[in-house]
C-alpha cells in the first residue's frame, strides 16, 4: 500500500460536503432512485419517494454500460434533464454515472455528484479526467477488484487534483450463484483502516434481489458505512433495467424508517423525514393531493401512448380481451404484494381500458376519414 500517498489513512477522516449534505460525517446519507432514467414522471415519483424517506440524493442512470449490446443503454441528455429537474423540485442532490470522457464532460455541467461504475474502475484515462473536475466522485469497486486495486484507482483521481472521492462497495463476483454478487462488508472496515475516504455501500447490485436489501442495508450501517446507495423504482415490474433488485416506494420508505435504530446503535444518525414530521389532517390531505396529481399525470401519459398504439391496430381489432385479462391479472398480483385490495384494481382498470378503446376507435375513424378525403381530392 506504499503508493497510497493521497488515499492512505490520515490523522483525520475526510468528510465531503456538497450543498449542505455531508458524506463521511456522523449522519448516514441515503441515496435512492431507479437504475435507469426512463421518463420525467418516473423521476418525479422517485424524487418524491426519496424525499419522503429522508434521503438526500436522487440517483438515476442516463448512460448505461451494459453487458449485452442489445440492452437499454440509457436516454442520454434527455434523461439527464429529467433527473436534474426532478431532484431540484424536491430540493435533492443528484448523482449519475459517467462512462467515458464525453459523458463525463456532459454530466459535470449539471450533476452534483458523479459516479464511476464498477466496469470503469480501472479506466485510468477516465479516472484522470475525473480528477480534473471539481465535483465529488463516487468510485465503485470493480467486479473482481482487490481492495488495494480499488484504493489505487481512487489514487488516480486524487493525484490528478480532485480530493473529493467517495468509495462505494457494491459486491464482488464469486462462485456463489444465489445472489448477483457477494457483498463484501469486510471491505468497508478494511478500506477505512487503510484510507481516510468516506465509504458507502450499494446493496442492490450486490444482492440482485429486493428481498435481501433491507438486511444488507442494516448490516452495511453496522459495519461502518457512511451511506447507502439503494435502487428504488415506482413500478419495478415495468423497469427497463434491474427491476428485480429495485425496491417498491413503500418498501424504500419502510426501510428508511428502520435505519435510525441501527445508526444509533453504532453512534451514527439517520434522520427519517417521515418520522420527524408531525402528521396532521391537513398534511395527510396534502400527501393525498400530491399522489392524486401523480395518478392523473400517469393516466395522461398512458393515454398518449394509447393514441400511438391505435396507429398500430386494425379498426376491427382495437379491443384485445386477452391483453386486458393479462394486464388486470398482473396488476392485481402487484396490488396484492403492495397490500392493495384486488377489487380496487378490478374495478378501475376495466374503466381505463374502455376509455382507451373508445379513444382508439375515435382516432382510427378520424384517420380513415382523413385518408378518404385525401383520395377524393386527388
């Protein structure tokens, strides 16, 4: 470890402050959001959940380095705008991943914290460029990287002039197939013994399954982590990336409410906004109003897509009973998982489908009339 000239342990631990949020202090910092940015509505809903849970930073991938070239690669600049806008509306910081020099320059203009992913941990040219910008960098541990290699990667950023590096343990590849990766919580303690840099943990990529996120998150805090990076999606079943490891919003908020006890046990603090806020009739009604607005916005977005679907159908095949049954069955199961009465889904969605069908028929008739008029005019 002789080459850890800047990342090596010092008399005082580093705490990285970003617009009033300190990573590496006494408070445990919660970072949450979807793996990939998909839409403005999705990001607004995610930001609202992160804020409600007491999180300080919204995450979302706009550039996605994927194992398969056919997997979703991200929305790029469009997704970046969705992420930044949603974070600002909720007074949150935002973090996203840079995958190369071009994306690094783009996100550096708008993002509060930049992530260097596991696949790029030893992309030394990218690390050097990250060292030349004045933004905090979350450096994820590589898929099979040793702790020494991880810290030396941080040294590249530090030696290039950027002192604001946050280490992130996200699980390493082992022979164990029951989880996506193996979360190496011993690395948190070892990294803190060898380095002064803050260390956070990403239990989502380690587990690859949502049922383990809660216990791994609590274990991470107990092991000395300074923060958590957790994937959460408004509707994991519809996520274009990493849905099985993403928490539902209700699960995310519930987990946040349980973290304070663990933090207190290791002389740390986690302030769950939901617990600290006194619930009154007015505040609860305001929450309902916010949710109702989100529902209406979601329905409006759905109807826009319905109009596009109409162009792909024949007039005599607009109504698809098989598709309707499949959707209701899937949403009923999802509602049951979220403690939602199944009869609510079964009453609401037939109405939504009927309105959608009538809208599509009307659109098809208008289009056919336009075509007929066009042919007559010729």
